[in-house]
């Protein structure tokens, strides 16, 4: 793309600050919409190349972001010079890289217990869950420096503690090249969206397949932050906003926390960003990619996503999305301002936020939403957009959207996915059999409280029988998803030693429901942990079933009538010898009565 020349408010920054990244293959280049001029006051936050403690991104005038080793080297040098900082590993990636976290504490409290003893609120921010989106990493390096060795933001640590993960997807970060993000202006090179195992970590919070996600979820449970920020860069449409964010609203699983975001976070973050020349706003996705005028979608995240997971476990969580079409410097500096704003707000608002958390943790709704659909009351939204044209494309044969670069304010339909599509009654507890050891392990990783059996026990439970089972044709995030119709059955079930009882009267009871109810889109069932319950292992030979079927028909007139009706109603049954014999086999006591039975039991009484 041809570079555009712009003037800057800060004379210490040179023109190259906003040169967009070029992504070319031969003579083919990524083609961006026109760039919107920007010269915000936050430009003054950056150091000139060559200054002491300049970060690698600043040294390169924000044309590039540092590699993993370069990032770690800078942090180790900073930590060695700043007694307020410590670097700890949260775990190893599949390619054996450390997932590093920096602890920033004025009191030099570097354990979870010591940090909580300070009484200060704690911000946990992570960057690089998608390793092509590295604005948060470079913003965090600048802020850590300014809070310590440079001293310009030292006051932030007077009233809050800061935990920072610069790169979560460390292996994806090192799949480093020019062709990572076709729709993103800078840096010149960056990492890849998925991990070395081709997993999208921001689809893994429920199932916890990736060691990187396990590491961060374990850290959230161990360090218990007051606020969790997941730092991203957006995809999608062009608009004026350069820093946006999203969280689940009051209709979801943490209404008190959502109200705090609406009433306290939104005004403060908006004000702080605007004061330094940024344009904050809500995170927006298009209803139809080819025509923004058709409307905007505001979705409710499930527990595969960080903000949905935070809502379910009553951890104040939001995703920050800088705008991919803004230059890298603008995005990094906007993230810096937002992190500074979050620390300042936490220092002032810890009591209000902690009160909201306690309120949500104490709530035990009798009916829990599992999935979401359109609200019956659609609305409109006025947002700061970019003028666009729709034309016919000779390439795709469909509509082509072109952004002109002219800022406009438009009002469009707003589709809110905030009505319950599926719900479940809260049982007293769930029973998980010892055979589902992988599920029990993941429940423990989430921090969900369980009672493990040392001896076998018989329990009256409700279990679901599956029918109309449908597997998705392609894998999703390393697993083949499945859906089914369910019919509840009351049963007397024997649970072997090693089985667990999961009470729902606990702060993470709602999270347990979203993982264990088969109608939940992010349940262990739908994400493929119970395929073994859907397969048949025993069949009957024809030479056995032929005479058995004759005897069954002769001895049971009602069964004969049922069979004759089934033949009339089902041509596939009538046309197949095997299907006919299997029809009878299923009605014998030899057939596997556990076939298509969800192994999880619901305890509907007050419990043992």
C-alpha cells in the first residue's frame, strides 16, 4: 500500500510512525481503505528512538513489534532494574516456550497471598491471545516502564496492582511473518491467529484443551484479579473508533458486574481516551458483511470466549478491540491509555466492583440461560462510521462494499442477541462418573468445587437420553461438535469410586451448569467429550433374531401392531432386513440400555 504523509502533534515522532505495513506477494499488495488522519495527544507518551528504556516497538517507530525472545529480553532487563517488578512463568506451551507474566507491585508483593494482603485491587491484562494482534504487548511494555524506571506513571501502583501477560499464544507468536493479518495496518510482521496445535485460544475457555488456556485459567483462579482485560485487534467493518470493548450485559450471568461496567467503566474509559485524542466506542460486528446499513449485531458471548467465561464465573471481564484499520502507533497508544485508565479506575472504585462481584457470586438463579437468540425488541444505534458505497463486483458476482474514508454518523438497526434461547433448571448437584476422567480434570482446572467418592454409591438422578444425533461435518477447534435432542429419564444410578458430585450451590455453580448441561453450546457434550456414549458396541446376528422376532410377534399382539405401523410409516425400515431385525433387537433386554445416555446425572433433591 502507498504510504500517506501526515503531520504530528508531537515533534519528536517522525513521519514513519504511521507508515502502514505492506503485505505483498510479488506485485500483489493488500489494499486498505483510505486512512483517517490522526494526531492525538497520546503521541507524547512515546519515547524517541535511542532514548533509555525505549521499547523495541518505539525504537522501530511502531513499524514492527518484537519477537518472543526480544520481548522477554527487554522484560528481564526491566525487571532487573525495577524492584517493583517480577517475572514469573505461568506454564509451558506445546513447543516448550514459557508463558510469562509480569507482577507489578509497589510493596514488592510477588505471591497471590502477598498481593491480596496489600488490600489493593488487582488488574490482570493479557495480550496476544491471537498472536497477530500485538497492540497490548507493546502498550504493556511501555506502561510497565513508565510505572517503574521512567517514573511518569508511578502513582498508578499506589492504589492498584498489575499483572500483565505480554504474549499468551507464544507459539503462534513465533509463526512470525509479513502475511499474518491481511486486514491490519501494521506492524510489518506479526504472529499467527492460532497456536502450534492450530487452536484459537479465545474459543477454548470452556473445554481447556490448550496448555496456554489452562495456564491462564489456573492463574485467574490462583491470583484472583478484580478485573480481567483481554487485549485484541478487531476484524470487520471500517469506522471511526480506534479503541472499542465488549462485555456480556446484565441479561447474562453476572448482572451486577455488567451494570458496573455500564455505569462506571464506560464513562471513565470513554472520557480518558477522548481526552488524549482517541475515539472510543462499542465493539461492532456487521449483520451482513456487504452492507453495513443492514445493521449491527450485539452478541452475548458463551463460555468459549474470555468475556463470556468471565461472566459465567463472576469475574469482571471485557475484551478490548482496537481497530485493525488504524495505524499501529495509534492502536498501541490507545491501548496504553485504556490500561492506565483501568488501573486508575480500579484504585478509586474497588469497593463498588467488589460489591458487584459478591452480589453475583451469591446469586443462585433457579433457571439459567444456556444459549442466546435475538431480542424481541430490536433497536437502533447511532455510531461514528465511515461512508461506504455498495457496487456490483465482477469478481465475486455479489455486492462489494467500498469505504470512502469520509467520517459520518449513521443510525442503523441494532440486533441484540440477549434473549434466552435455551435454559436449564438448577439442580442440587451433578454426578460425573469416574469414567469421564477428562471432564473431572477440567472441572478441577476451572476451580469448580467437587466431592469425590471413595466408595461406590447408588443415587437417584435424572439423566438425558439422546436422539436425532447430528455431528458437524468439519472439526471445530480440534474437536467434532455434536448436537442432539434430549429426553430426561429418572434412574437409580451406581457411581463408582472416583466419581464426583458437583454441587451447584457455589459461586461457580452456573459455570458448572454451562459445562455439564448438554443443551449448552459450550458443554462438554457438544464439544465432543462424550462421543463414546453415542456409539453402539453390541449387535445381534440374524440367525438369533429371526426366531426371536417370530416368537415376540406371536406372544405380543401389541408389539405386532406397533411393528406393522412402523413398516407403513418408515420405508427404510420396510425395505431393509437388517433394519427390521434391529427394530426387534432394540426391544429385547439384550440391547445396550446405556446407548445414547448422557453419563452426567442431575440430583434433583436437596442432595445427600
